[in-house]
C-alpha cells in the first residue's frame, strides 16, 4: 500500500499552473475566440479582390490578415516556444483545439502504425515550406487559405477518425509539431513530473487526466511533446509548472535520448530548407541561374518551361498583380531550396560527424546537433521577421538600427549554441585539449547555419 508524501509549498509558477487547471473554462473560451478569429482571417480575404497599392493595414482586411499571420503570429509564436514552451499549442492554437473537439464525436479509432512513423514531422515541414514558396503563401490570401486552411481541414479529418478527446494530428502529423518540439526544449519553464510523488500518491485521490497530445505524463522528462495546457497541474501532487535554466534540457540530453529524425529536421529542415526558402527571392545567384537557364532553353528552341499557364494552386499565378511564375520559376525555386538544404545541411552534418568522432563516443554527433537549436530558431525568426519589417516599411514605419539588431541576434544565438555544446562536452570528461578541439569543430559546423544569413543581410 502506497503512502502519500507530504505536499511541498507551491511556488508562484506551480500556483499559476494549478490556476490554469482550475480555470479550464476560461482557457476553452479563449480557444473558441481564437478559432473564430483565425477562421475569419484565413477564409474571408481569399474571396476579396487583391488590394491595390494604396491599401493599408488599418483599412484593408487582406493587408491586415497578412500582417497578423506573417508579421506577428508566426515569428512570435516561434519566440514563445523558446520562452514558454508549447503554451501556444495548449492555450491558443486553433488547429489543436478543433481537432480535439471534433475527436469527441468522431469514430475514435486507434492510431495506426503508419501515422506513428517518426519521419512525418520532417516530411510535413519540408513539404509545407517548399509548397508555400511555390504558391507565394506570404503574399496572397488564396494561398493562405490553401496552405493554412488545408492544414486545418486535415486536422479536423484526422480528429473525426482517430482518437477520443485527443490531438492525434498535433502529436504525429502537424507540419510544425517537430519544430515546436525542438524549440520548446530551450524554454525556462515546463511541467515537471516527480516520479517519487507519483508512485506514492493515494489512489483514492487520483482523478484521471486526459492528456490530449498523448504524452505519458508519468514518464514525462522532456517538454517537446507537452502542450503546456495545465490540465495535469497538481495531478497526484506530482506534476507542477516549474522553472529551469534556459536550455538545460538540451544540455542534459543523453546520447540514448536523441532522435535521428529530430536531428534531420533541425539540420536539413529548420536550418537548411528554411534558409533556402527565405533566401531565394533575394539571391542574385538565383537570378543569374534563372537567366542562364532561360537563355539555354531559348537557344535550343525549347519553350515549354517558359510557359506561365500553371494554375494558382500549383504555382503563383496572379496576372492582375503582375506576379506570374513560369514552370521554369517553379523548377528553379525547387532547385535553389533543395541545393541550400543539401549544401548547408551537408556541411553541418560533415563537421558534426567529425565532432562526434573526436569525442570517441558513438552517436555523439547526434547529441551535439541539438545544441544548434538556438541558431535554428533565431534563423527562422530572422526570416519571418523580415516580412514584419517589410510590411511595416510599406506603412512608413522603419525599425531603427535593424542591421545591428539582426547582428546581435545572430551573435547571441551563436554564443548560446556554443555554450550548450560546451555544457554537453563538459559532461564527457574529455580533457582540456580534446574538449577544445571538439568545440572548435562544432563552431565550424554551426558557421554553416550563420554565414548564409550574414550573406543575405550584409552582402547582397
């Protein structure tokens, strides 16, 4: 028979976590409001005429929605992951909320093995990122409805079929689930499970908790899967919202805990693919390569790829805005993003392999790869915030000292990644000389994620 341990005085964070648990109705109301606002901003602009050059954020719904989604929502949701864990997922995300709600009345089928495949976050992120570039999702409301609305429809469909009161879509198939899981490992707050208290809780006092994202709360050691919804706060007097040193989960990661698919997502997705997606439209190399390819096609009397008859849902096609992609444009975008992902990801992987070899430990390169999360998160924020800057500039609002701010952000992220790698290496007891060499090779690997941003913002 178990004997309950005396409860410890709750900290302010723990008290706030329990407040969230007691006020689920308030959280649900906030989720309903967010869902309706999201659906309105995604759907309505798609059926309005494209705004002209005189339209502003405050007098045109399409411009306003564009700024909300790409100027505020996405960049700062990423920041929130690094600061508060996946609180966006558990408190505000419309897709997570709606898939859970419809699963209450759905078929409730068990989750099949193919959905649980660990590579879906990688495939979904790459596919959504690349497709979004082909249809210009940042620019046009129809593309927003197609990409974001399509993802929401898929979330509803999976909720109607699989799970009961669960977020199967979020756990396995959401295009940003893997990215959010990586970034949340840096957060200085998390829900912590005390296994000793869990095992000694009085059975009569235990009320079952529905963990919608399907986390094993009893064995929860990582914040990657936790949606920070608060419904498990205080459970068995063992689960509490608690603080921790920023990045401590990454620094304490053991080799046996690494997930190769997460590493691929980080290196080839969050870093490599994202850089290519944000960079191609500003790259003089892209322009030169496209001109050379077009000239070659003309010289060989081959004009099929120069046609601009692709539908808008496959390639950008808005003649009224003088923005039409040819088939060649589409192929060149795919080629540029793919080349960036392979070259940048390959560079990082090669040097990480050498770094791991120098430690003398198997799979150490995978473990040290997680130290790149700050650089990956900062890079995507820089790319998305460039849209924020351009949208504000169109309204006559210019951010002072922007190059300095970007440089400081890149520098801080680089130092944070190096510090995390240093904390990992310090636990390997390698000796000063070898540890220094390991960190040097790691720094060379991380340079592959930093230099493309330097070239984009300070060279081109």
